[in-house]
């Protein structure tokens, strides 16, 4: 089936090769086309991007009853702006329970570590998740992914990590794989995060031994996760623990990712550079020299602005990464403490609270994270060009900048998801 989209308004196509950094993130002239383009989609792929008038001559307009081809549909976007499908490259999708009470503890001045000792934190979610049925978790995942799609996300990374035993981690990956097989949902890229915390009552050294001897080999045998991740943070997994786990995961064929420096500079940035990990996320307190080393090693910095927002902390200086030409992306970090799965809200935090240029924020939410979490088809995503997967969002308005200007609700009237136009 061929679908021809005419009368496209300004289109932030973001076409080109690889990630962008520095002042190339601000190049509106090269990365945004003027109104008047059209997009031809065949199956799940963009076949042509050309002037709308030229395509109308070939295919007719949206009111033409017979375009000479029963397999062709013509749709007018009425001048509405278009951006690529958003890529959420860091989520904790599957978990059960409610940790809302922790906000009172935070307001009383308790740290994340102190809350964990009170029975909150990751262990609270692990307990609730273990008590939820597979069906319950599947429904929760489905509902969350539909909400993400409503907010323009067409692809997301999903981590395990709320199991912390071999069987429960395998279970979470299996449930996520069922979501991956469902239609009309964003595509999923699965990450094993067994090293999220130590199980209650188990010493971290013993758990690392269990991970290396039992859990990781069984995750590799299961074959569902594409990547491995470790929560490398003082009080959780040391740099040495993280190195052992990540090296073993890479030897087993997994891409490797990291959580680093969320609460303090714990040396995660240097390890990320040493291991050439794909992405080092949070990176809130990573020192400048380590950021330079990470850039030289080809490491993406995955900023998660929703987390300091939810925790009442200050944001990192995102514009410093632009000035220093560091490669970075942005994601929601959807989790029990940061319960938003809206990428436009992340864009709003960047632009309306942290003075980041809206195009830089958009690239950090599309083209750059598409390099760290590839589409399962192997096709280009996160940008609009010939041969790319047909994932794009139609904005409810004439300006592409509106993608990040409506934090309370979705700015999109429709989303093209792998060639299927879904009206919101």
C-alpha cells in the first residue's frame, strides 16, 4: 500500500548520517524544510520526499476519487508541521506498585539512600512486581506504551531490573517480548538490567557472583535482550563490579549501557570511556574531564531531565554539552519515581526551563537516540529521509517548535507508525 502525504507544513526532517553535536544541533536551515513538501510511504518505508505540487500532479489530491491506482491513498496534512517519531532511549517500562508516599520522605529531607533503608526505593517496587501476575504486567506495559505513542514516541528502550533474581529477570524480559509482538505499539528495544540493585538480604558481592555465574548466562541463552545495563553508583554497584558485569555481557554479544553519576560523581564516566559503552545515562554529576574522555570514546551521554524534576534536584547544564561538542540525547527514564512517559514533556523541560534550543532538544529526542537504540528492521529511524522507517508525527499546528511547547498534553494530531497513520 502506498500513502501520499501532501501539503506538509514545516518539516524537521533532521536527515543525515550519525549523531549530531555542537552547533550543528542549531542548524535550522539545513535540518528543517520550508512548507510545501510531501512524503510518499510504501509499506513501512519512506519512498519519496518531494514538493507537494509535484506529487499532486502524479497522484492527484486528497479529494481525487480515482488516482488510477487502487493501492494508493492520498492524504492532505493541511499545512501542519511534521517531525520524526520520537525515540525514548531509557525507560523502566515493566513494574507494579505505587511509591507515591516517598514524596513526603523527600520533602522531609531524606536522601534516595535513606528512603531505600526505610523500605522504599527499588526494593519496594521489586516486592510489588513479584506479586503482580504476568497478565497484570502485560496490561500495565500495554497501557504505558499506548500513552507513549499518544505523545509521539514510536520507538522505546525498555529495561528489566525490578526482578533481581534470575527467574524474575527472565520473566520481565519475556513479558516485554510479548509487547514487542503486538500491533499499533511503539517498537521495543530490550535491555537486561539485573544489576539494578542487590536482592533484599543479599550482599552485593554475592549477587554479582550470582549474576556472572547464573543470571547473565541464562539471559544470553534466552536471547531476548539486545543490551545490558548496570546501575554504577556509590551505594549500589561499584566501578569494579560494573566493569566485570559489562565485560562479560559484551563477551556474550550484548551491547553495553550504563547508569552513571546520578547522585554524585562516582567514576562512572571514566569507566564508560574505558569500555566504549554505547550510552552512559543520567550523567548528572560527571566531571568535565570525564565527559571529554567519553566523547573521545564515542559514548553518548543520555540525559534524563524528568528525574531531577521529579526528585526536586537541579538540572545539569545541557547547553554546556552543546558548547563543548559532546554528543547527547534525552529520554524519559519512566520509572516508579518519575511517572511520565512523555517525550514532549522532556522537550518542554529542556526548552522552557533550561534554555535549550528547541531544535537541539528535538535532535536529542530523535536522531541522536536512534543511534543508541536501533530499529529492529535495521532501517533508519529518528529522522525523515528516503529509505527510513515511516515514523513521524503530525503537529496540531503550523510550527515544528510546538512539539515541546505543550507539556500538559500531546501536541500531535496523528502519528505515522511504521506506515500506519494513527489519529489521536
